[in-house]
DNA sequence: TCGTTGTTCAATCTCTGGGTTGAATATCCA
DNA sequence: TGGATATTCAACCCAGAGATTGAACAACGA
């Protein structure tokens, strides 16, 4: 896996166990044992998942005697969300521009570029 | 990697090359060669990346003579975004409820639960 | 038809992710 | 101090990701 921030965050989210852990933490802090309880995997496996989440900045961990309470951190989620948002709407945008272009053509203006993207020639 | 839809989408996004490909496609359709051009990896590697994106539903591919134009599909992005959104704001929510609780305490009501999460006992 | 261009398939390599078990460490409580 | 509980570390296994190279397939154009 690539080690840039966004890749690490998306990779951390690409596992149902880890997403379930985050969902649980959204309801409040929890210890490793509490987090592991719903799953069939070993405690050590959960511990590894938590490390992945921590590395991604998605959780932070405190200390309370022998417990290591986990807490959800939302900033990386914001970052990931921002990336997605940038491309989520292009389909619509493209349609809007296409419709606008059609409108101009109908009204006799004509000759517009749909989306301004570079289009290298397909030479052979 | 887990094979549920959300995991497949997040895993597809967890690679900078694939994100760059999506970013390029947001500016319009492109062929494999066009998509591969900015990268130093082999064409075959890019072809594999496209397969991953296709499996995640993030792109669809047409046929135009010997070219296989790729097109961005935004629906899985919407899905991923929706998942993130559900947890992105809990920090704020928790703060809001905490502030509300403090407000109640100050006004003499007192005894409120911060966020209503279950908290199993830490028995030994 | 033949050469060229675009793309994929197949075999292979290496590295890492996610899982396991067993031992170690940390902290509490009697 | 010593036993119990919570958590992590270490070593290992296996499947799959991402890359490579070489060959195959598809479609054009002269």
C-alpha cells in the first residue's frame, strides 16, 4: 500500500471490521476488549486493526490503568470526504454544461467545448 | 481484501495512481494509453488498475474500434461519501450535546448523559 | 494481406495485510 | 507479593495486491 496520507486513510476504511469499530466509537470511547467483543477474530487481530486506524489518524488512544480507551478522530474522515466530493459531482456538472451547450447551439451560438478537457489526438 | 461493495470501493481509492486516474476521468473520457501517459508504470499495470476501478463500479468502459474509452461513474463515490458523512460529524455532535449538558447543569438541571452510548462495565 | 497500434492475458516475482498462537508486559486488587 | 485482567509483541502462515516481461488478440489503414 502507498504511504501517502489519503491512501492510508482509504486503506484503513477498506475493511468491514475496521469500519464497524469506527461506527462503535462514534457512540463514545471504548476499550480494546469492548471493541473486540462483537467480532469472532482474536483480540490480537483487533489490536492490529486499531493500530491501522491509529496510523491513519482515525483514532487516538489514551491510558486508564491497564485499559487503552480508543477515541474516534474525524479530521481524516473530513479529508477523505473532501477528496471524494471533488469528483462526486462531475457527472452532473458535465450534464449541466452539456445542456448549456445544447441550449447555446439551439439559440444559434454554436461551437462550444463540453468540458474543457485536453483530448490528445488518437494518431496512428 | 473483503469483497463487500464498500470495502471494494475504499480499497480502489487507496492508491494514488488510481485516484489520479479518476481525477483525469473527471475531465472527460479517456483511453488506456491516455490514462497511462502520466505514469511511469507499464501499460499492463494501468490496465490492471482500470480493472480494479471497474470492479468497484467507479468506471465503465466502452468500445471505439481498438480503443476502450473509460468513463467515470460517480454512484459508488456517493455511497462512500454517505458512509463517511455518517461519522464525520460525531465529534461536533458530541460537543454540542456536552455543551447542552453543561448548560443544563449550570441552570441547575444536572445529571445528564453525554451521548447515550452503552458503556459495558469494566469488571475484573 | 500485412504491418501498426491499442489493449489484454498469462506467468512470475515480491511484499504486505490479516489472521493465528504463545509469550511478554502493564496494572489492578486481595 | 501474587494472581487476575487488559493489552501488546513476536513469529509464523497464506492469500492477494501491484509490478514486471512476453505473448496474444483486436481493429485499423495502406
